């Protein structure tokens, strides 16, 4: 045999190099995550405990200094915001030997990519759910979910799930008013982001003010349709914006991540049960207008990939998982704009 040929190489031994799977899963996870990149992320990796405590000091006031008198001391007993690290999600695939022998080489890359996407989607959705708690909101019951949000059309009228709901499409005035709502609460609008579903991207592209050359400074938006930055607010499109299903009879809401109308005795994403035996569904989407300090993501374990050959099944079990917690930490630093689905 000639020197330099017939070796086991990285290519021929690919099935024995699980690190490549992990790299690919993590890369997909990072690229598919939208909201997780826009909130405060805290690292709890390698530490024990199931609750992460965040100090919560109050804002102080400046005092006038009078000559020949002592300074005025600022005193504050800071509270804490607990973040429960109670979410553990996994994505597992068993590759039987026969399947690996006969399947196209594209099979494994697909599921590797899908694992990263599925975990990223779940993290994003848990963060979207926290928007219901901002501006004094509560997730304790199904009668007022997201009702501290505002409707997209004017940015000031509170959303209500009664009488089939009142959400309206985003408008120029609505966006400006919602920005002012946060600015009036000392939130820096230059650090805001707005996350919208594709249906609202279509709406914004139809508002001439957001596409005309005088507003954007050049013709790039008209050529590409890109919605990058409006009034200093970065715009992102995501299919993970929460669905709010309102029941026309009960006036209650069921929050999901699906367009499918709830039926029967339905348990939603918050664990609330609503009887959908009667009444029709009017669906809305919640668009977060958010500062990074409004919500936190605490990761105790980032994406981890483990592989194990299981002889009893004659196949490789590949599992990707992550452990994290989420919490609303600055009640005033974000608001949901509620729009028709």
C-alpha cells in the first residue's frame, strides 16, 4: 500500500466525531434565536441551585447641595428578582444502523440543524410569553392575558379580549405613540427593538412613510423590501410572536404558538384551561417592543449534544438539550403591540 493512502480520515470516521454535531447544533441555535439575542442574558453555567437571584435596587434622586451642610445620603434596601431555572428541553434522534447505511448523506445534517432550530424556537417562545407580564401584566388567569399591551393602530388603547378583542394593525402613529410610552418611563428608545410576525411586516411595507426615499435616505428599502430601523428602533421578523385566541362568548384568552383555533377544554401555553365548546375565535399576535433590560434569560446549561451507541437497538442515540429560566425584570421597559393575525 502506498504511503499516504488508505488511512482512516476525518471524513471516513465522521460517525465517530460527535463534536461536529454539537458545533452544528449550536451554530443553528444561535442563528435561529431572535428574542434571546435582544434581552439580558445571564450565565449560570456550572453552578448549583434552581433559582437565580437578581438584585433589584430602586432609582435614586439627586439632592441640592447647600453650603456648609452635609450631603444627603441615598439609602435603599435593594430587593431581588428570582428567576426560576425550571425549563429543560431536549431533542433526540435514534439513527439505526440500517438507516445510516442506506439513507442519503443529507439525513443527519437535516436533523442536526433541526435540533438547533427546535431548541432556539422553544427558548424564544418562553421569552415571548414573558411579555404578558410587562406594564403591570399578570399571567395568573386567562381573563386578562396581554391586556396591559396596547393595540397597534394607536399605541395607547389597552388591548381587551372581551367581545372578540380589539387589536388593530400597526400604524405610523401607533408605533410612535408606543415608543413615547416607554420614553415617558425613562427607557432609551435608541436601544429598543420591535419584533413582528410576517403579517405585520406586510403591513409596514405598505406604509409609504416607511419606504419612501425621503424617510430612509436612499432607495434600498424600496429595492429590497427590508425593514431595518424605524425611528431608531430595530425591526425583526419572527414567526414566534405569541398567538392570542379570544373567545367571543367567555371573553377569555388562550395563548398559543399556533394559528389553529383552540377546541374543547383547551390548556394553553400558560397552563390555563378555557372551555371552547361555545364561542368563536378571533386571533391576534403580540409584537414585543422591548428594551434589553425588560426580560432576562438565565442559562444554566447551554446547548449540549450527547451521543451513545445502543446495542439493543443497533443504533446511535443523539440528544441535544438545554436548561434555562426566564423572568420579567424591568416591568416598564417593554410593551406588547397587539395586532390582528
